[in-house]
């Protein structure tokens, strides 16, 4: 995989390029222009950046008012604060009131690493999935980030976009079709399929390469849109593979894993399944990479999970 | 504004109060005290101040009214019906199964700008709406009505800082200062005091009025903006349950529904008030 930039940087660059030619685009920040890599945006387009101070409820409410008045609003704040402090505003002022705000949760998941639980967002999928009328997109690489930001401008529903801040490898060709709600299949594998989301997709790709060396055919799907979930892609994978593993930078409760499991049960599709994510415990201290590895979200960890899941399946 | 027009508005307020009590009675639920306290404010806003009508409701340059104290939805629905946003008969469906007249303001009802009900939400949205006008060079104005108990929500103070920072003199915040909330007098619940000083310190141009006086309200709105570059705040001293003797200033009437007997007496009192208004003015 070719090394790329942090999705955060691609987000800021893409948005600035779009805002340059579309003056209706506004960015609203909560003292987060630095952490959002939006200093160049603020310098180039000062009239298109609204600073509300360290006040996430205010950020979401003001964004809703701006959107109701015809502005194309990107509300940008660390995912941990945006989706917890501002949750009632997201539920009522954005989703329920159908104000087409694009909420951007930056430095998401455990991107802040050793800064600890206050700065982690491992709850946001669960919290927002249960709210009607807001779509959730979590880009895996620079390509998906650029595409989702470009698509977001005219997306007909409120939207939550969430990504981290470490450099991500390129996973896609520039001409890959991208559509919110349509998963991208990176590879197909007859033995096991990883359905991964966000920054865990790259880990799954590496795991599939390790498994290939052991003659285990592993496929990888980038499920960049958590909601609306691409049910067809999940059910198709369940038909053509012997086991499914979901991977996410989120609690195992209420995220991709439980949503996929619920879909499979509802469709009466039964196959070996494992949801990899964060268990219900105090998160271990460390860098994002160390934390990922601790919970098995690493090439080795995911390959091992696949092997365990397939024990007895492949030989049967 | 001629004396006759003031009297017409006063007469309207009585009609609105009767209708509010009627729909609450029919729905067997509602926020009686807070709706009655805000009647005169909405009356003056929708009949004399706001540049909005059913025909211009989609107009980008219409004035916006966002009711942050969403629980007093009955007064809003009644006034919007009177202004022709929908048939008054639609109000009979309030809170009924599958009605879009929900117990808190909803955009499913023509004329309602934003879905509100959770407290502390209207002001940030109003700030965003007023800021958009400034950015676009549009002349519309934004009004929002907050309860006094609602000021306990911290988001109001976050939004106030932004309103002053962005010099939103096209924004008018009205406090329905009836001094009561569901648990008792606001002062005993949290000690919300010195509101004029607080809002002045937050950067508003503040005026105090009798929020149940049509004349005072007409007067204060005629002076907008109070000061160039500052958001406007009207501290409207009101009486919770205004207009019916046994509902006024009673904590338990926050969302009490009148019994048959209470309803009859309330109607008699309001009819008598209307009659007195006519006699005073020598008309009707």
C-alpha cells in the first residue's frame, strides 16, 4: 500500500478547494481550527469560517441555524466532544429539524491515544445510529475522505463524517466509484471476509495479505457508510464466504459489528461471525497503534482472529 | 399605532386565551401557565412586528420567529391559525393519534420555523439564522422567545457570547419573565436574579417591559435595533397564567388541564374582560 496523508489533511484541503468556488460553504469551529488543520482555510477564506469558541452545543445549534438559512455548513470539532456534548443538539436541531448540517468529527476513535477516555469517541456510532435522519460516513483513506467531503456538499440528509489524524495508506484507485451507502469491495475471499470501517480497513487489508501466505483466502470490504448500511454487500459477502469478521474503532456495542450481526440474524443467515472492536472496559493507555494492537485491531491480531474463527470450518 | 388598534389587539389576546384553554381542554394536555403568559408577546409579534405571512413563509427575506420555550406550543399554534397559516379547526387534532400538531413546535405545522421543545436550543439556532443574514447582507430579523427557567440551560449563555461577538443587532431575544418554573419560583430553584445586569454584561442592549401590556410591547419593538452592533434583549415581565384569576401565578398550573368547572369560570372571566374592554372603549 502506498503511503498517503492523514485523512484530516485531505479533508481540510478538499473543503478549502470547494469553498473557494462556493461561497455558501461555511466551516464552524469550536476553537478547533488548529486541530482541524483549518488554519490555511481561515487565512484564505476568513469570511467562510465561523468560530464559536469552546462550546460544542453552540457549534451544533448555530450550524443548524446557518443551514436553515441556506448555508452549506460543515461543523468541525473533535468527535469525542461533538457527539457527546452536542448530542441533544445533533438529535433535535440537526436530525429532527432536518437541517442539512455536515458534522465532522475529527481525531475520532482513539486517535488521541494516551490522552485517554475523555478524548476518545468509541460511543458515537451507537449514539448517532439510534437517531433518525442522520447518515454516518467513516472514510478509510484519502480517496474516500475526498469523495465524501465532495459528496457531502449536496447530500440531501444531515450527515456525520468521522475520521482520525494519522497518515493513511492509499487503498483505492482514483477512478473507483464512490457513493454514500455503497460499500467498496477491495478484495474477495472464499474463506473469510473482513467488513471494516474507517482506519481499521488498512489493518484488515494487511491481515488479508498475511492470511494469503497461509493459503486462507480473505476478502476485505470498506464499509465506509455505517448508516444507511449497504445490506446487499453484507448479505452477498455472507453468501460467498465461510465466515465474517467486522472491524471498527468503536465499542462492540451499537456499532458496525452489532448492526451487521443484527442484519444477518434478521435475514436468517447463519455463519461464523466475530465483531472486533473495543470491549466494555477502561481503554488501555498507549498510542493509537498500541491501543489497536492491544485489542486485536492489527494485521497479526485480525489474522489470528480469522484463523480461530475458521478452525473446524475449513477442514469440515 | 392608534388607540383603537391597541384595543383590537387587546381583544385578540382575550380571544387567544380562550382558544388556548379550549384546545388544552380538548387535548386533555398542554402547558397552560406558560402559554397564557406569552400571549401578548406573540400577539404583538405576529400581528404588528414580524414581516411574515403564509404567502411569504418560504421567502428568504422573511422575519423569523423561533420559539425556544417550546412547551408553550399552544399559544404559537393558536396565533399561527389566526394569521391564516392553517385552519383553526386543525387545532382540534392537537396531540391526537397521528396528528402533526405535536405537543411541541414542529416544522410539520405550517409557519413553525424550527422543531423545539428541549430547552436551551432556540437561541443558538437563532444566532446561526441571524448570522446567515449578516453574511448574506439580508435585512430579515430573527426573534426568539425563551422562558426564564430555561435560562438555567448553559447553552443559552454560550449562544449569547456568540451573539455579541458577531454583533447581531438583527437578533432579538425575548425573555418571558414570569418568575415561575415547574418546581416553583425560579428564584428559589436556582437563584436566577439580576437578569438585566447579566444580559448587559454578556453584551446585549437590554430593555425591560411589561410583557402583558400591548402598548408597552408595541413601543419596545418599535425601537429595534436598540443599539447598533448589539443583540437586543427584551426582559418581558409577565404573569404566568395571565388573564384568569385562579391560574395566575400558580405553580401547579404549569401543565394543569382545566376541569369542566374551571373551564367554565375561565371562559366567564375572559368574556367579562372582553366586555369590560368594550365598555372602556365605548365600542363592541
